[in-house]
């Protein structure tokens, strides 16, 4: 029987524009106006893992997302990467959800879209970065789950063998399907979308589902279903801008001196080598 | 201006270029190295065969999408972009004028990046003196025998398929009749000569190719005897100039982005450089040069895709883009002061690439003649 694989993707503000993001002091939510949205980079690793798994074992890959209607673009992007179908859960009633309400809504969307054998997610989103959705979603679905999965494979007995990266160890787990795996950012290199795959994406099914179809409990979605309420929010100064320099030690020193001079430091000079 | 698919294509190519091209572009330039090992990946991405129909291994899109790809490549490596552009000259010639057998034989491998193409027109007598070329083709015992020398040919040392134009006769007015031939790599007597050491576009390969008694079967003739001038001119006008316009739009975007970034980072008199009004003027002029070239290039590409006349439009686009790129690169170097001439920054390379690419597909003076001729027709 064909394996059914779901990948949860989140539409997030492009991290390249983080210095332009502001927080609405009233709603305490991000003001995304003018900031392009992208698939959360970690979720692309989950999708890549699903596509590689499909290549070896067969199956159908469905991407699912909860987002405003504009996120169709990210759904098409996932289809262009190679997903077979996309589901976009989009309704004003879903807005303002914390991780608990998001997990519940995604779980309802997954249940409504098919009996999935395997659900893959990133380990954390690029914006919230709580890492709470994967385990909460697994609980909502009643599935076993593993986080920070580096690699996994289907065994002949139908179980999954997974390698999990921990702080100072590597764990190997055998897990029964259906299961949820949160894929590590170091697990793979997500593939590029090609010109041909972009053309094909528009011909693949994209199902946009509001709550009228989903029939989720209105007390458990959006702000109604979100016990988390942010307190006071202050915006830290971004005056200092971290930058990682690459290359050999000598090259890094050269770059550092150039940048310091560029920034106006007047007495930066290289220490001469002693003869 | 662009469709959702075109925007997605642009972002996808940008992602590819930022990961695979940008980190290496400086080294390729310094070592005069053309990264042909990237060709299969460029083929997979659909960059090589953007405008080629699917039945020949392409993507089946058009010249707008081709321009998007070349602009994105040239943003970080104009040398690699001109390598692709020259490959597409040969590819475009075969697509427009080849027999079904020639298309089936050559196009799939050229779209996938397994084989590289070149277009050999220019001779030591000069590229603009197109009808004065001296390479010859004679039909002897059912075989064509080609002799001559071509120079300043992009991909000269790399090409697996070399499209040549040669003189095969004279018309009743005593003017040369040109024909075009496809020469496979390794054909006896077809010899790449020296590689040029160039000022710019250094990550592309440019050199001489000679043919000494190269014998070709009649199947290697492209579109019949006497069609060489039409093939070459239409390919240069509508594929070459289109490509060079897009490449220079890419260089222009590089100049604009570098000038903006530098003027925000550089602190003078205790304030970012862009607070100075003369710096704002430079950035405004870079923006104007970029937007002008971009609009003209994509307008011409749109006309080409719609099957409308576009020779004058591509001449306008290339003129604006190449001259604009040279101006913007020089202006950005001025804006950066001493840092502008340090090779840690790419702006010096942009200037060298812009100047070196300005002659490909017709100098600005040739383009002015084309534009004036079209304008005076009205």
C-alpha cells in the first residue's frame, strides 16, 4: 500500500528582512507589511526528507500549512520542490493562534486530509522558534514522535529506524508508524526548484480549507484556543549587527581590519611579523 | 510586471546562484577559470534550455524567463552568464533553423548541459564587417570542405558543437553568399587555437578557432546553402543582444546593490555615507540606469515572446544596459573611494565585465546605426 506522507510547512517573514519587522504594541503580533514571506527554512529540510523517503519507498507527499490566503505562494513553492498535493488551512478564525491552537488546527487538517503514515515537520520555525508544535501536534494526532531527527529509514517490518541528534550524543530509535518526525536542519540540503518543476506546480492540487469545511472546535482555534498571551514587549536595539566572517585566520583578520576601517576606526593596523 | 511563476523562477535561480556561484565568482575571475562543471546543474535548473520546447529537452518558456536566468547569473558572475549566453546562440540557431534531425541530435544534450555550443562568426577582419568574412566552404564530391579562422569566439576551447558561417559563393551582384554549418568537436582539421587573456568576463573562455580542410557531410549544413547571413544576423540580433542586455541588467543590479550596501555601512564624519547628498545623487543615477535597462530589456523580450519585431528594441536595450553598466560601475567605484579599487569588493570586476561585454553582439555605435535605421523608416 502506498505510504501517505504529510509535511507541515509554515509561512514566515523572510529572515533577510528581520531588521524591518516591527511589533504592533496593541496586538503584540509581528507587523509583516512589506516583508516577503518564505517557507520557514527548517521546514524545507522536512520536505526534502519526505521527498528522499518517497524516492526510496514510494508514496504520496502532501504539504499542509495554516496561514492567510497569500501563503498559496509558499504552497506552490513546496509543490515546485516536488510535493504531490498541498492543503492550506486558511480562515480568519484561525488567526492569532498560539502553538497549542496551531497544533490542534493542523491536526484537524491532517485528519480531514487523509490517514497519514508519517508526518514530518521542521524542528522549529524561523520566527517563533518555540519547537512546541511538533510534539503538541503528535499528541493531538495520537502519534509517537521524535525531534531533531538526522536520518531515518523504513525497515522491512514496517517500522522506522531513526537517528536523533542530541546535545552530546546520537540516539537510535525504532518507532512504529504512524509517527511524527521533526527533521534536523543538518539532515540534508533542500533541493532547488527548477524551471520545469515551477511550471508543473500549478497543475498539482492545492486544497484551501476554511473552518466551515474543517469543522474544528471554535473554542480551540485562533485566539479563542490560545492560552498564551504575551506580556509587555520591548524591542531591543539592533544598532549592533553581528556578522560571521569566513575563510582562513589570515583572511578573517584581513576582512576584520577592512570592516573596522570602513566603520571609521582610525588606529587599526596589522601587527607586523617579527623577523 | 512579472507573473507569479516568473517571480518564483527568479527566486529559485537566485537561491541557486547565491549558493553555487556567488561564493566562487571572485576566484573564477582571478584564475580566468570557466566553471563548465556547473553546466549539468544549469541544465537541471532549466537555465540552458529555458526557451526550447519540451520535445527537445527544454522547458518551453520564453525570452522573459531566459532574461531572468541570465540577469540572476550575471548579478554575481557575468563571465558564467556570457558562457551560457554564447551556448544559447548556437542552441538558438539550431532551434530556429535546424532540420528535425539536427534538433533531435543536438538540442536535448545542449539543454541538459551535456554538450556546450559556440557560434563562430567573427574573423580577424572584424565582427561588424560581417559580410566581409573570408572563411570558405566548397562542395567537393558531395562533402563540404571548410577553411578559415575565427577569433574572439566565446566557448572556443569548450564547445562540443561549433556553428560556423563561411562564404560559399557569390550572388549576381558579386556579394558574398554565406552558409552556416554545425561542426562537432573532434572533427579533423577543426582546431581551437589560443585562449585570449581578457580584461573582464574572465570566467568565460574566449579564443581562436581554425578550420583546415574540415570535411563535413551535407547533413551538417544548417537550413540550406546561402542562409548563413540570415541565421547569423537574426541569432545575433534576437538571441545575442537579448542575452547581453539581460547580463548587463544583472551587472547593473550588482552596482546598485553594492552602492546601497556600502553607503549604509561606511561611516564618514560620524554618519553613514548615504547621508551625503552627492552620494544620494550617485545612488539615484544607478537606480535610473538599472530601471531603464531592465524595462527596455524585458519589453524587448516580451515582444520576442509575442512574435513581434524586436531587433530595434533589443538594440535599444543592449545600448542602454551596456553603457549604463559601465557608467554605474565607474560611479560606484567613485562612491566607494579607495575601497572601490580593492578586489575584496566585486565592483572592480563589474566594471571590467561591463566594458568587456559591451562589444559582444554589436558595439554601441553599431547599435545606434540599427536604432537610427529603424527610427528613420517610420
